[in-house]
């Protein structure tokens, strides 16, 4: 099932490459929509679950943080696995399993069983991002990757909207049954997994096409200034982890930046259904704003990702400007009581949070050799969820319960400031690596 397909000669290489690229972009994007439909069902329905299941906000925070811990740990292992397996099947199987475990949640009210199922969902969900990011990196050249990666990364924003839509549809069709909310979400995601499996392709070489570096004629370098074209290595996973990840300064800078922005992301997203009613919104409207917050980011994230391509790969600079604007919007979000202004700020925050999150995912992949793409994604995911989401869910939930929303806001402000400081350093690192890459390609051009 995970074996690489036999190589064959392709007569019309350009047309075939283009067709396969479109298939990969659609498959990774829509598959990740399915992943996020599953991931956000519990978050979106937290108010109803607290009422129907008699859970308090601390228990909900613990369940959400269980997902974060499981996802973060599993992502390292899944990232290492996908570097050595067939990403096409890896992506689909993860979504099938996530849908199955989500389905089971709909048939129990037992707190401990839900904790266990959320942990299993976390493990299977961790198969998605490394597979998607590996495929985008192997199918698209660096000069166009900001655009294509932003499209794929924006899929989770659309997934959040479709999650809310599926919940509302299930509620309407099945007289408000909470069980059917989970059933409909799982059925929708399993259908996506099946359709996208049909149009996806593992690597260019698996269908007789050249690697993207050969095809595009552009050589990329990793954070250590070395060409990163090799997809296979004789090194063990431990050796790859040590040399390409742990001893890579840029990977650490990007990872800690991402972790900080994840605190902001989930500090806003996870608590929209509970926070907005304190500002006068109904619970129903607050639920819809989870989806609106996510989907409103899609155009801006794609546009800024394309801008990073236009600016010759200046990802860190785009992230820095986004985080500066994000901090200003956060202050308004936590201080204003004007509902119109709150809605406007939520629209802006979607773009300003998800743009740097999308681009740092690309930056960490571009800092390592191709044989460590999944592992770099998994390493960053470990910090995003073990620390980032856990702080944003369990810690903020407990702080809000004991001290009110202002204490939760303070945690989010601090995380944003840390991200800003780290990005200042990344701008300097990025400039240095761009010069090395430019020199390398000029030397190759002269040899030709």
C-alpha cells in the first residue's frame, strides 16, 4: 500500500507535470479541509457539550489540551514516517481514521472515554500536515511555493467554515441531535478522503517525472547553505533529527516563532464561543464566528503568500509586518465592547494570524534537506501543540476560570511580543540565506 509506483517515461512532460501539480494541490488542500472539519467539531460545540454533558470549562479545556499534547508528540513520529513512505496514502488513511474516532465521540458522554478518543484523533490528525507540506515542497519550486503553500495552508481555514456548516446542517436535519453532528462531520470527511485519493500523486519520480529542482532549473539551499535536493538518505532517523533539526539554528527560530503564534491562534479560536457571549453576542452567532474568523483569512493569506514569492522569498519580512498589525488588533479585541468593531477585528485577525503561521510552515521546510521535510514539520508541530495549544487551552481556560478574561489576554499579548522578537532575528537569517542561494544559482548558470 505504501510502496512507490514504478517509474515510466512520460511523453509530454510539461503538460503531465502541470496536471499532476494541480491534482496534488487540490488533493492536499481538500484533504486538509476534511482534517479540520474533524478537528474543530468539539471546539465549535463546546457550549452545547458543557450543557448536555454537564462538563465545566476546565474539563473542556483539558479535553482540548489532550488533543494538543497527543497531536504534538505524534507529529514528530508521523513526520519522520512520511519522509520514508507514500505521502498520498499516508494523507488519506489519516483522514479515514480521524473520521472513525470522531464518529465514536458522538455515541458517548463519558469524560474519560472522550479523552481517550480525542487522543486517538490527535494521533491520526498528525498524519495530515507532514504529508501535505512534503508534497507541496516536492511538487512546486521555491519561486512559486509561497502561493501554492498558502493555498494549501488556507484549507484549514475553509475547513473550519465547513465544520460549522456541517454542524448547522446536522442540527437542522436531525432536530438538534449532538450525536448526528459528529456523524455528519465524519461522513463528510471520509467522502473527501476517498475523492482526493483518486487525484493525488506521491512524488514526481513515482510517475516518471523529474524532481522539481531538475524540472524548474532552480537549486535551493537549506539553512546551512547546502543544496537540499536529495529526498532519500542513508542516515538514520536519529542522525537526520540531530543534524538537520536539533543543530539547525533557523529551525529553532522558526519553531519558537510558530509556537508563540499558536498561543495567539488558539487563544482566540478556542474561546470565541465562550468569549463573545460576554460581549453581548448570542451563543449561535458566537459559534458562526469560529467559521467566519477562519474563512475570512483565506484571501489575505493567499495574497500575502504570493507577495512573498514576488519579493523573492522574503517570508520572514511578511511575517514580521503581520505580527505587528496583529498585536494592534489584539488590543482592540480584548478592550472594545463595540460589536461592529469586534467583528471587523476578527476579520483582520484571521489574516494577520494565519499569514505568519502559513509562511513559517514553509520556512521550516525550506531550512532543511528534502529528506527531512516531514520531520521538520513534525518537530515544529510538537512545539506548536505541546506548548502552544496547551497554553492556549488548558492554561488560559484555568486562568479565565479563576481570574477572568483579562488574564487570558495577557498571556496572548506576551506570546505575540515573543513572536515579534524572534521574527526580527529571522529577517536577518533570511537575508543571509537568500544571498547564498542567489550566488549558488548564478554559479550554476555560468557553468551552463
